[in-house]
């Protein structure tokens, strides 16, 4: 059988890879190779340590990237627990350092809050200002503060009130002395106000409701105003308050007004103060508190007792609720032609969280 030789072109020969034979290393080259291997091993070990530290807690990735809901929740709870431990350890460490330094310890840092970072208001009241004192002596409440009139309050509701609103009005009448609850019977407020003036009432309080829950309050000072409209929220009646005391007595309570610093806040504080007689009966040991914080007015009613020279015990009597001022109107209630001193514009006034109106 004849064998024919097939010619191979030069192009095909060039495509073939030439295998190089390994060269023999000298002794010096072998030593350097060993060193290179050791460097490579050290680099591998460092990478392993980095990977181990990366897998350690807390994870480098975001917890929100975990798809499994239960595992994501578990990782988040572990992260919070670890953060809480670190915070507690740091707190204990600082406490030990302060105890060791004693009197030489640096003063404690004041925590930053929205209240102490409040934007300064130009209308902030100075108690020694002569202009403010003159305004107080000539405003609508001057007759009350001069002792010429005694408060007498009429409390009513919107049309067809539900049981919760009625009970709320009855409990308010037990807090405010000389307060009387009357059903409205569909009368307009413009017709109710002349009847109140004829019977020597100094206040008209209207409690509005929505979906069987009290949600608004109109407080009208008689006979000349002003009229304030509040949003009412977080109403808790006496039965809904835990560890409450017995029902309040008929003694005149003391009144505490907190943080009403601006001219508007000063007017609202005087509006609340004129609801109660100026002669508190300290025998009853009852206190009505209007606390303004971030333009929310929190109302609480307590009874106190002196345990010893240093300790005082308080017991909440209820009800409790929160007010938010919506508008302040000159004169008595007039929804169409009334002149408003101040109206809440939520999108403009609430844009800055550190600026307050009261």
C-alpha cells in the first residue's frame, strides 16, 4: 500500500503553539521562588481573614437586601441588640470615668431636641415689656383678671351627639366650676350666643364630633370674644384611664399653663385661664394643666398629696385630651363675616419642624 505525503502550508504551521521546555533554575533563582511562594501564601491568608471579617457581624450588605422575610427580621433584631449592647457599654464606661474624676469631671452634654433648637420668634413675650402689660390691661380678659367678673361656662355639642361626646361634656363640667351642659336642639350658634349673654354666661364651649368621636372644640369668650377653634384628639374618658383616682370634688382647682411664650400663645393661655375662678381651693388638692409642646396643647387633671418634705404623689383623675389650634377669630363666632387674627396654614407653617407659633 502506497503512502502519500500531504503538504502542510506555512500558515497552519504558524498557528501551532510552540511548547517551550522549562529552563533549569539556578540556586539563586530557586531561593527567590521560595520567597515568592511565601508572599503568595501570606496574601491568600490575608484575603481569607478579610473574608472572615466580612462575614462577621454586622454584615457589610444591607439587611433590606435579604429576600427571606423571617431571616431579614432576625438579622435586623440581632443588629439592634448588638447596637444596644454597645451603647450600654459606652454609657457604663463614661459613668465610671465620671466617678473616677469626681469634681473634675466635664459637664454633661445637653442632648439636642427640637425644643432647645427652636427657631426664635419675634413675637416672644417679655414679661417686663410695658406694651404687653398695657395690652393685657385693656384686652377682653381684663375684667376677669381684675376680679370684676366670675366665669360661668355653657357647654353644648353639635346636633344629635352620641354617647361618648355627651359623657365627655359631662366630665368637662365636673372639672370647670360653674359649668352647665345643655343640649343644642338644632339651634345655630348665632342664636345661642344672645341667649348666653342674657343669662350672664362668660363662655360658650361647643364640642363637635365625627364618626361618634369628639374631634373639635369651639371656645367663645362672651360677650366680646375672641373665639378659638381647636382640633381635639386622643380623648380618654375616666373609665379608659388606668390607675385613676376617685371622681373630682367640687373644689376650685389650681391652673398651670406651660410654654405659652409668644403673643398668640399668651392670648390662648389667658383664654384658658379665664375658664376657672381665680381663687383656687388648695384643700381639694386638684390641678388642671395645659401644657404646650410643639404647638400641641395637652390637658391633664390630677390630684396630688404630699408624702413628706421631698416627695409628692400625683394621681390622674381624667379626662385627658390634646388640642391643636386651628384659628383665632376676633369677636364672637361668625363663620362668614368674622375677622380672623390667626389661621393655621399647615403647608406653610408646618414646613419647618423647629418653628412654633405658640
